C-alpha cells in the first residue's frame, strides 16, 4: 500500500487551526450488577443473590491458560476466568475458583452468558418476544429479580 503525504502550506499561508469535535461518547461502564437465578449458598448456609462483574482485560483471558487446572481440564477455564472478573456475590468479596465451583449449574450458565454479553456485545440487554402475543421487546438480563422493577 502506497502512502502519499500532503505538502504543508508555508507558515504565512497556513489556515488557523480549527478544533475537530468528536461525537459525545457514553461513559465507559466497567462494572455490571447482576442477580443470580438460584443464588450462591456460602459455608454458613446464607444464600447470596446480587453481585457484580467487571469487564475482562486481555490479562484476565490469558492468565488462566497457564493455570495447571485449565491445562488438565480445558472446561475449567470458565471457573478460573469467572473467578477473576466476578468481584462480589452478596456479602462475599473474596471470589475465587472454589466459590465459582460451588455455584448451581444454572447460576454458572447465567454468569457465562453475562460475561459473553458484557465483553463481546458491551451490554446486558437481550431481545425477546412474548410467547403469547409474539410482541418483541428488550430486557436487561442482569437486572432485578423476576417481578421486581
């Protein structure tokens, strides 16, 4: 590919600098709240539903690949990756692989989908349609529990 360069006008012929305006961008959202469908039951028997997940970095996706547990069982990648990006579940802030391992399967699947949505699509909204009338609308899958606004 060949590049061409424009010749700059002489200093006395140069037009005044005009500021270039950029379109206003929405503030980058890096943390997303969620509600687990079933809830995480801690060692004391307390069930935790609400939590937060942050956007993943390149490091978050690369470091687990060096983890021996992932090397032995590639399916374990999900556990290690979610343990890095989930920052809180209820009152639990020390999120590690053991916490993710003890989630119910439906909650693990929910977090996997949430991870994909926020890191690939940049949002937590999903298009759905009413099974009765067929009307299409958008819901926030990370939003409140069923029946709450």
